[in-house]
C-alpha cells in the first residue's frame, strides 16, 4: 500500500536531487580543515566514488516500482530483518535531519541574527519544513527548480564579483597532503552531500514514469556537484590557506565583496539563499522520515506523525551538540561511520539479493 498519493516526474526528481545536494554547500566546511586547498579534488573524487552506489538506488527503485525503502527491505530481507534494517534507516533520517536543522540555527545565531534565541530559530524553521511536508512531495517537486536556480545564480554571481580577488596559485602544490587526510575528506564528501541521497528511496516510489530516471538522476547529481565545486574553488582562490582558520569559509569569502562601497555585506543575502536550499533538503529528509515511520507502523497517512516528529527534531537539534566545533568534530568522526553501511552496503546488497532470488519475477507471478 502506497502512503503517498502524489506523483512526480523524473525531471522533477532531477531538480529535487540537485537542490538536495546544493543544500549541503555549507557543510563542505567540515572538509576544509582536513583537505585544505585540495578540497575541490576531494569533491570530484567523492562524486566518482558515490555515483555507482547512487545508481544502485535507482536500479533498486526500478526493480520495485511503486515501493518505498521500507517495503523493499521487508521483501528482500523478510519481515523481521527488514523491519530491523528499516529502523536503522529511520534512525539515520532522524539524526541527519536534526543535524541539518541545527545547521540553520547555528548559521543565523553566528552570522545573521546573533541576538535571536536559538530555540526560536529552530522552532520556526522546523515548523516551516513540517508545513511543507504536509503538502506532500508533489508540491515540493513543483517548486524545486526555483530553489536550484536561486542557488546557482547566487553562487555564480558572488563568485563573479570576487574574481578580481582570486589568486589561483593558492591551489598549488597538488597532491601535497598525506593520503590518509585525502581519504578522510573523500569519505566525508561521499557521505554528506552525495550519499545522503539514499533518502530518495522513500521518494522514487512516487515517480509516474521510470524511463529517464537514470539520466535525470545523473544530471541532478552533476548540477549539485558543480555547485559544491564552484564554492570550493572560490573559497580557496580567495582565502588560500587561511580558509582553515575560519569556522565558515564561505561566509568569510562573501564578506570580502566590496564593489564601490555599494555591494557590501552580501553575506546576509547568501544566508537567505542557503536557508532556502537547506529548507528543501530538510523537507525531503522530513518527508522520508515520516513516510518510513508510517509504513513501519502500518498507518494509512503520515500526516498524524508530522507534528510530533517536528517537536522531537527541535529537541534533538537543540541538545545534541554543545557548540558548532563539537558539531563539526562529531560529524567528521562519528556521523560518517554509522551512516556508511546504510549508504554503501545495504542498497547494493539488497539489489544483489533481489536479483539472486528473482523477487521481481515472483512479484509479477503473484500479480498475474
């Protein structure tokens, strides 16, 4: 039984994926302290490593059309093991959503509205995401292209305004860092911006057609990756090695824009644009979470869960970390560990088991 009745096109999926990846643009700051001026290389390597795994998500969704991740787990692993694995995914959705909600609160309390109570910012943002989720994935998909275009235009325009302050010798020398730091950076990038797209296994059941889903998934990832790449190149070219001393290199870079004393303090506009992108990402995670819980408990609608989950997310986001530094350290070392099996192991394993057992053939046989 499908809980979500709305339908989206594969082209809308493209913009949802692109906006989802763009929503992590500030989170590449977690990597800068490790990979320094080679962050742009790590982003490309992370995309190359994660792309085959993401295409396994698409293959899994095409193999089980009209089914979400919880239903697929039940069919592939059986009811007991499938439920256990689904609970693991739900925990991942729950914690990752709270981390991203906290990112917005820290963004505003640190750079934009320092006098505003932190809990108030969390409540307002979470309530906005909850309202969007109640409207369904179809409504989010209809406006996703606006979010993606806004993000691209903002990043390209600010990079253009900073071009005269860029020094491309800041990228030298290549391959200077130890391999272990590059490996850790690739692990972080492959998990956070790209690997988190595993949440779309809760959304791909809503596709009205699956013919061009592979192509559109690829272009969505590419648009998101190009956005991250532009930001990494801009920050390194402008700040050089000094970007490692700032908690948010992107904001420090934007603050250097000064065109005739007219175009200044553009970090506030960047903050608004980034809020829009994180809103899309959080709404997708929120949707995946409530649909997964509804499917797990056998509910006919996810709407009764939206408000309670919103309250839980606010509480977790407000208490899970003591400071932004604590947030960065735990994400770099712990967050990328417990989520790795959910992203890199179980989806390809599910695809392999399903092919060995011939589950789609069995399902068609039952239908006929």
